[in-house]
C-alpha cells in the first residue's frame, strides 16, 4: 500500500510485497517478449546444435535482466514527472542527440512490428490451408483484417491492452508448458552426441546472439512500464522495477527455453532449415509435420496468441518513438503540435506500412538478423550503459561487473553480423 511522508514523497512501503498490479506488468512484459522467443528462436538457435543451445540458455538470463534493468533505471532517472524514453534522452543528452537516439529507438522497434504483421498473416494462412483444408484467402484481405483487429485493441487504451494481454498470457503459458512436455516422446537424443569443435561452438553462439537479444527483448514496453512505476512509487520506482524485471526474465528463460529445447530435440536440422525457408513460425511448421491432432490445432493457436500479445508491447514502443520524432521536429521548427493530428497520422502510417509488408512477405529471420538484433542491442544494451558513465543521476551504478556483462553482450550482438559475413 502506498504511503506518503511529510515531504510528499512515496515511502518505502510502496515497494514492499508483490501486488496484483506487479503481476499484470510482469505478464505484459512477458507477453511482449514471448512472441519472438517461441516463434523464431528455435529455428535459428536449433540449427547450430544442442550444446551451443545449452550455452545460450546459460548466458541469456543475466543478459536479459541486466540490460532491461539498465534501460528502466535510465528512464526512471528523469527529474521530470511522466517523461518517457524520448524525453529522458533529450533531458540527459541534449536536443540533437535526443533526436538521433529517438530515431534509433523507433527503428529498433518498428521492424519488429512489421515482422508480426508478416508472422500473423503466415500463421493464420497456414492454419486455414493445412488444418482447416480450405483455400488460401487473398493475402491483402487476410493481412488487413488481422492487423486492423490487433490495432483496434491498442487504440482502445492502455487498460484494455493490459487486460487483453493478461487474458492471453495465462493460457499461453499453460499450453506452452503442456506442448513442451507433450513433445518429449518425439525427442531425438542423437543431437546430444554431436559436440562441435570449440571454434564452431563459439561461432554458433556468437551468430545466434542477435536472435537471442531479439527473442527476449521486452524493451518496447519498458519505457511506459517505468513511467507508470515512477507515477505510483516515486523515488522507489527503480527498485520496484528491478524486482518485476528480474521475475519477468526468470519466467521468460524458464518457459521459453524449455519450449525451445523441446522443439529442437523434436525436429532435425533439415526440418528446422525447411521451416526457415518456408518463412513459417516453428509452431506452424510443427503443426504441419506432426501426426498429433493436438499439435496440429493448438500449435497455430499458440502462435497467434503469442504474436498478438507481443505485438501490443512493440506497437506501444514504436508509436511512442514515432511520436517523439514528429513532436521534436515540429517544436524545433516552431510549429504548433496537435496531439490528435499526430496520433491520427501515426495510426494511418502504422496500419498501411504493416499491411504493405505483410502482403510483400519478406524473410522474417532475415529481418531479425539484419535489423532487429543489432539495433536493439544499441538501444537496450549500450545506450543505458553510456548514460551510466555520463549522467550524474546514474553515478551510483558505475564500476559494477553487471555493466561489463551488458556492454559485452551488446557489442557481441552488434558485431555478429560482421562475423557472419566473414565466416
């Protein structure tokens, strides 16, 4: 329960104990990340073999928690109430740098929103053709209807979005665990016998780090999450955020990696490569090749739930970034900012661009490797660490081992594409 001191600050009691609101935020953050984790990670991570996957499971937990904690602390460091990431960047780094980082933040998230437009269209289309035995509907019509439905929830407001996400995540977690266990009888243990050489082992892990960063990324929701906590908990917001982010990371690693291991052991490297070639989420591919009726029907349903829950968080971050870019440009040109006009423009821009990319159907994993992972690493891993050593409000966090872990993870994610080009 919140209590205020005589100075009006929120007291220590506001961060004690776990509340229902904390659970709602944890599920929302989990839902933002889990889409990519269960849809695309098994394909790329699994193609490198079982033992590199074990290494990935060990390192991704600390990387995910520490990076998101750093971003949340950065947002909470603002001296101005209600400041989201775009405002905090300008406050700490100035107008010019603020514009540049806001643009980078937008382009870190926007491609992911496009990816989910492609993903949900392919998943539903595959379900209609392979499970329902019907003819494939016109792609422009199917994609437009699906994207419109997802955006309608976002337009309805934060409260409805959080309620829908919470409603979706509970069955998602339950079916995900059941699916992971259900696949155990079809595990192929010969993958355990194949141990790559040290160079190949480390190279596989390095090349997969951008997809790992992408798969466990819930940074698009962290800005609004941190703003909400600061509003509720005042100066104790960072400590409250630490607890929620730690629990979210543990939940993500536990459920997602269990599912990834189960998928990888159930399919051969050739099948994983075929799934990548078909541009299908792993669950849709499993539904098409698995003899079980349960997998055939529940696989695509889980995929749709995962995409929708993840779309919400990423859409929230992308619109936040775009709004920051537009309002900063208008103010620097001494033009009046009309919130309603800006919101309408963003709504139209997001719908038509997501729709267009969904119709074009580019390679999802290609977009993740080339755009998603490296740009997310710059914003999520490196920018908050740079702020720690430049911003006086974050001075207390300097000289910690956790900073080194985050910086190393960010550099590896950004350089993996160069390593892939050379190898």
